[in-house]
C-alpha cells in the first residue's frame, strides 16, 4: 500500500484529493496546523480513514519530523495562503507560506524522504498579465498579485530541486477550479451562496467587483485526478490543467441565477471595493500536454459546475426547514 502525504487537507483540493487517493487504496497522511478549533468540515466524511499529524510550512523542524516519521511515497503540497484578494493585504505572510513554504517542504523531502515523489500546487495566477492566449507550460510568467508572485517562487523552487537534486518533483499549473467545497471568500462560491440566500429571503443583493474578468473554470474533483496522474508518470515534469474554455464572472452569475428562475441583473451590483489593485482580465489554459501525456480529461463542464454549486448551497438551507421566498427550486430539489 502506497502512502500519500497531503498538506492543505482542510482546503477544497485537499479534501477531494484525499477522497480520490483513498478510493485508489492509498494510506493517506494529512498535515494540519495546531489549532484550538480545527476545521475538518470538508473531509469529515472520511476523517476516520485519514492519519492526521501536526506541522506548519513556517516551521522547518516540524516538516522534517513528519517526513522522517511517515516516509511517504508521494507528497502533495497544497497548503498556501490561497486567497488572491487577501494577498494584497497580507503580502509578507503570503510570501512566507505560499512561496518560502514550498522550499521548506522540498528541503524536508530531500533530507528525510528522498525517494518520495513531490507535487507542488502551482497556479494560473502566475501568468497574470498574459503574454499569449491560451497559456501553456512555456508561457512566460507576469504575476499581478502577491499571491501570484509567491506561486512563481514556489514553482521555480520545485524546478530547481528537480534539476539540482534529481528529485521527482512536479508542478501542476492549475487554472481556476471550483466546487461546493470552495471557501465563501472566493467569487464563485460567493455567487452560489448568495443565490441560495436570495432564494430563501436572507439577502436582497450580491455585490461583486469586475464582472467582465474571464477565467478558465473547472471542477476541483476533476483536477485532483491530474495531480495524481503527474506522480504516476515515468519522468517528472510540469503540466497545465485546465478546460480550455473561458467564461466571465457575468456569465457565472447568469447561469447561477437562471438555475433558480431569476435574472442576475435584478440582484447583482458592482462595488469598486472588490476590484483588485492590479486586475487579471483573462486566463485561458491549454492542457494538451496533460491530455496527451497523462491521459487526463475534465468530466464536468462549466454549466454543470455552476449548477452543482448552486444546488449544494440550496440543499444546505433546505435542511434547516425553511422554504424559498423568491425564485424556484431546480427540478429534483423542489
């Protein structure tokens, strides 16, 4: 039985990846920071099947200790300060965790589990003010946020350790991937949750920033399969994971409100405070390399993703026993 080690288990990707690896027969070890109130809600349904341990990307000694204790076959480094908007307010912390944290993890693997295969969660935000469309593994980086800058550091650190120490180290350059487990601070989940809140009479409007920003949005459950496939290949490399299609925030709103029989224009307002200091207008990935080399293909399309998220937020409110006050519930939920 292979052992997989995951950082960032409390996040969206960590929970989906743990599910996937358990289904494949792995022993899953997951690292969390010590907390008086640990949040295990995203993986509560599989928590009893996961071996938990404590560590912190800010603490080198803790990373060395857990690598030495578990000697994993595969290491998936998903932990980060991952909210782009917050990175403008916390640039130093973002750099320490999202950037330098990768080097601490790589060093721990190199010294304490040198045979482990390593996956680094890189990001399409590294492309930023893009030089070409669509973006591939060879597209130059021009990050437009402290988060993107930190991800570039972590990405090149991974390449450097691969080339310097002959480590099996891969980076997955994942474009935006969402799910019902996405945090409420992210625009996609903010939209789906507000749609449900509006239907149930809890809110009257949804305030957003740039409605015309376009992203390549996929389903997180599809993308974690790509992470795993990278570490099964014969040679380590970097791969773009994306759908190859792009939609605007406005289009996301339109489908989300249509799911409940409402017009987004009646509820969505633009608030300048939600604009980024430096905006990324368009991200569109070309995942041809992952498809040709790894055999990875996404299974959930954009409309299916939006409707899945809206339905999940509607169901959360339905269990409370309240009924809708406007709009209509989708067929199957009514």
